[in-house]
C-alpha cells in the first residue's frame, strides 16, 4: 500500500488506512454523514443490471468497508440494496469488541429506507442486529404494521423519504451522531441533493463493466444544482486499486 496524498509514503498494513479517522461527532444538530462506495473505472456500482456476478472491489476493499463502519453509529442502505444483499451491515467480532470497549454499541444501528416496505424480513439482515426502517406516510399501513414486527418503523416523509427529516429522526430519537450511507444510487442522489453529505469514501476498482444499464454512484431525475464540490482528503494505492476520501465543500 502506498499513500499518494496528502503525503507520499509507504503503508505496511493496507487495512489500517482508516483506523485513525478524525471525524466530527455531529454537525450542528444533525448527524455527520459519510458515503462509502466502490465502482469500476467506467463508474459502475453494479454489474449486469444490478446483479453483481462478482464483487467489484478487492478483498482489501471489502475489509476496509467494515473498518469504516467501526467509526459510525448507524449504517443506512436503500431497500433495493438490502434486497440484493440481505446481510446486516455490521462489523466482525474483534471490531465489535473494540466498539464496546470504546463505549459504543457492539454493532452500528442498521437503517433502511423503503417506501414499498417490500423487504426480506426473514433474511440475516433482521436477525443480526437492531434495525430501523424509514418509510413514508403514503406507505401501506398494513405493511407498516408487519414491518414493525422486525424493526422500528419511522415515517420520514409524505410520498418520499426526506433526507433531512430522516436525519432529524435518527439524531433525536436514536442518538445517531455519525451516519454511514452505503447506497444505492437513488439514495445517494437524494442525500447529495439535500446538501446533507459531508464525506465520501470511494474505492476505484481497476475494472470496466461497460453495460449501459448498470447503475452509477449517484443517479436521479435531474442535475444537482448547485453542483456539489469535493475536496480531496486522502488517496491510497494498492495493487492498482485506488482509495479516495473526499470532503464535501461548504
């Protein structure tokens, strides 16, 4: 592993690059919000129409994903991402022990955004840790009742989940001061458009997908105005894979 920015140096352990992150505890009455994503060189976060035939990132990237989660109180995913990968976005035992020793919960709170509430309730996601579902006032009341058997259900918008309202609920009702967003593309878009993103972890895998219908990191119905501007915090290189950390400019 080699660090390329802000200084150039060798790093003995590739898995250690995010161990000492210095992150704000909160952002003036709302959680500090980061996004973590991996993409191909042509910008794809899925392969073969949202069905990953193989992982995009390397084993190092997948381990760093868990290391990043260590620093956050909750991990947020969209329903489509959960349906495609219905496993709890937690941390392994040694990191859970470290969280507990640091006075945190052993696992981050799992949070799902879903308007339809069509979720894999019998999957490992809902067996492994505490979960909250953020939904809309227009969602089916019977489905809300069913979802309430498996998780806490919160209404965070009328016809779509409002990121700012979601952050307020997580901050005030669940004590979330640091929130990690792990996609998908539409969820990333809504948070970017709301101006509620503070940091982006992005792994650029040395691969090309090429399929026009695959998703990119942020995707929505219109260009975000004003265009969010990012400032590079750090950059690492390992076996042709690049690990960026960008801060959203204010």
